[in-house]
C-alpha cells in the first residue's frame, strides 16, 4: 500500500475522530456544568475547522502546521485524564485521536517530501 495514502488515512481518522469526540463530549456525553456549551464549542471545536480544507485536499503545508494543534489537544486530553476521574475514558480517547493525528501528519510530511533533497 502507498505510504502517502496510509499516512493520509491515519491523519484523517485522528482528525475526524477528535472532531466528533469533542462535539459529542461537549453537547451530549458530558455537557459542561459551569460554562455555556457554546463557549466550549468555540474554544474546542472551532479551531479544528480551520485546517479542514487543507487536510481534505492533502496540502503538505497544512499537515505541517496541524502538528502544533494536535499537541494542544494531546495536552488537554492528558489534563482531563488526570484531573477528572469520571471522564478519564474521554481524555484517553482524546489522547489517542490527537496522537493519531500527529503521527499521521508527520508520516505524510515525510512521505511527500521532495526526493531530490539531500538527507
């Protein structure tokens, strides 16, 4: 199987998994008690919409900078996993999807680099 296709698949599974997890978590599974749902959606989900077009079109530049976004969601997942015992499984899923997103994007960048460059 093609390395680019595998990397792109891992990236998109991690990205959409994280997007749908955060949507479901915020609105249905465990809505926030102290903050409005709309604020939580703006803070957690809206930033995920910015790289959507670039990821769907396979833009190398977008795959490069979403790595930093994946680190933010990884950190958030670790914080939830340790701080909120009843939502530990949601934090673990967030960690899983953010790591998939990160590794898939890294693999995509490596698989699509110019072969004429010296190593």
